[in-house]
């Protein structure tokens, strides 16, 4: 059942405004709450300020939010899709209507004048940052420590969203973690003028500061549903941040945070039925954070489902195919349930393993009717707890804690195989072989979820494209190939005189 939480705060705000005295209405005749009022309002009724957070969450799924009229411009999930294509774990297989072909062919990221993804990602994530800055500023500012748990919850979410945006900018616009390299302008106040780029260490210090503060602020915060961020989501992001730095002490911090999320008991890993069940419901116990799409979001073709689901009104249904890399697929164990996620839909069913290897039994509308879903009301997944199991396994293995790494890895595999004998080989692995296995399992677990690119960057991988890629099949690409990193857009270089050079 779709929830009404997204409009609840608006209803509450309307009731309060209607019941306010004439004097108040004369002070604020527009009927809206200004930023200077938000802090005081939060103390009276934090649900109103939660409504501002809902605005940010809604921005994340809005069509054309990156400032273009291009259909590849649909918020955070568009960059999940693009980054998977850049990693080559997701293959661009069909060219009909030419959607995403230029990206998969590494043309779009090689020319800073091309808007997608260079301008759209820059505009989108900085827009999220400015919105978060407005909420933070209206609730006391960056260093405020509210007395109210409800206001702390609001501030914690806003700081997490800001950190989330800066983290993704740092991944997309920097080739690797280099604390001395100037990479991005840092804005922590609303409405600041154009700034020069800050060093990566400064950006990361702010991300870590925001997330650390957010985790403590949300200690007693109970979110209305998984469309809002909570403490465990913030911990998950901080784990990714530490893991991306490539330092032994930070690896251990990442592992500890992942373990805290796992042992919190808030989430249950997706089982065999759920991983082939459509990935379409926010209520799925293994999902940590997502978005509950409703008809009010007015999403159709220009959406993640419009590009990835054969059973929605989509490009996937007309031959503009994206699916798992053939080499990855061929290496999946025949008894692994994830092998059944990819294949070819037919008029009467589905053929696992058949061309074009699209994820039509991973991400799909439950009615299983070609072109069936429109408007889009199936939900978006942003983070799930299996990420924490595999990240903990990876960090343990990298730090030589093989036993702990195997334990977490096997817990994942126990939910992907019927017979423990199929993954008993894990007990024989150690060192680099164990790390490689965890990397492989992470790749096939998260196809289409935007995690492959983060993995490629932090493990400094080189990936070879399988035979089913439309472009550059058989070619190998390293994480530090400049074409795999977004370019600071020409419009930013023109409009902001403080930035005098690109990033590659």
C-alpha cells in the first residue's frame, strides 16, 4: 500500500496556517513559512520542517531536475544507471532511440561541453546541497546542537543529504581519492557566490563531520518510513566514505560502521524470493532507504523504470537494452538464484540467460505486461543492508581478517543458494583470492543499483567489457581512465571565474 506521509506534513502545515491569528497571517501574507521562521516553527511542530525535507527527497526523483530537456535527466537514479554503464558491469546492448549510447561509448564524459552527465550531475547534486544548506541554516546553522530530538532528526537528515551529495560529487568528478588535489567548491551556507575548488581532504573532512554529527543527532529519531534518512542510513554512507579513502585505519572504521548497521537488527537481508521479486516495494525488509513513488510524482518514461523495466512504458521494452555484462553473467554459478534475474522476456514468459540479458526478473513491475506500468508507482531503492554485509566482508578481507570476511560473505551466499555445498569453496579462500571473490559477488549482487562504480573506484579495478556490449566489447578500462570520470561542465567554468581549470 502506498503511504501518504509525503503529503502529511503539507496537510499539517495548512491546518496550522489556517488556525493562526490574523496578526501572524499579516506578517506572512504569502501563506508560506520563510527560512527565518523555520527554526522557531520546528520547535513548535517539526513535521512542518520535515515537509521541507520531503521537498529534497522529491527533487531526487524529479524528471529534468538536472536542468535539461533530455530524457536521461531524472535525478539520482539516472546517475546510478550512468555510473554502472561507465563501470562496464552494466552493458549498453541496444541502440534504438540512441538513449545512453553516447555515455556507454565514453563520448559524453570526454567532452565538458556535453551536458549529460557533466552538467546534469553538477547541477543536481549542488541543488541538493543548497536545499540542505537552507534547512541547516534555518535550524541554527552548521554548529547548532538543538535541544529537541525532533529538530535534531531534521538537522541530522539535512546534514546526511548534504554529505551524500558531496560524496557522489567526489566520486564522479575526481579520478581517485587524493587529499591534496583541488576537486570541488565547498558550500555550507545557502546562497553563497561562486567559489574556487577545495582540496579533496577539505571536502572529505566536511562529509565526515556532517555524517558524524548526523549520526549523533538521529540517535533518538524515529523516521516515519524508509523514504526518510535515519541513523543507520547515515552510518552506511559514512562506511562508504571511509572505505573510499584506501587507508587501513579508515577501512576498519568502515567495517565497524557496516557491522553496527547489520547488528542493529533494523533490516533483514533480501532472500532468494525477494531478489527475483521485482525490487519495487519500499517495504521490503532488506531496503534501508528508498523512495515511495506515487501518482503524485507524475513519473512516466523519464524515470529509472522508464529505462530499466521491460514491463513498464520504457525504452527497455523497445530495444534500447541495458543488461548485465556477458562475462559477469557467464561466471555466475548455475545454482545461484541471481543467474535467473537476467535474460530475455517473451510473450509467454522469460528465458534466463538468453540475449539480451536484461534484468527483467530483477527489476520489474509485478503485472508482467510489456509497457504495462505508466505512470510509474513502483518504488526506488537507494540502499539496502546487503551492501553492509559485503562492505564489511571486503574491508575485513583487505585488512587480513579472513575469518570475519568469510562469515559475512557466506551469509549473503546462503540467501542466494539452496545448497551450502555450492559456496563451500569460500572456506578455502584467503588473501587476494578472497578479496577478488567478494568483489565479484558485489558486482553481481548490485547490477543496476549504482554500486559498481563506487566499487571500481575504491578497489582501483580494471574491467573488461564482455561480448554483449554495443560499443568497445572486449576492451579493458581502468578506474583511472579519464573517460570514466565526469568533467566539470563548461557552463560552470564560464559562470564561475573562481574555477579556472577542469579536473582531468
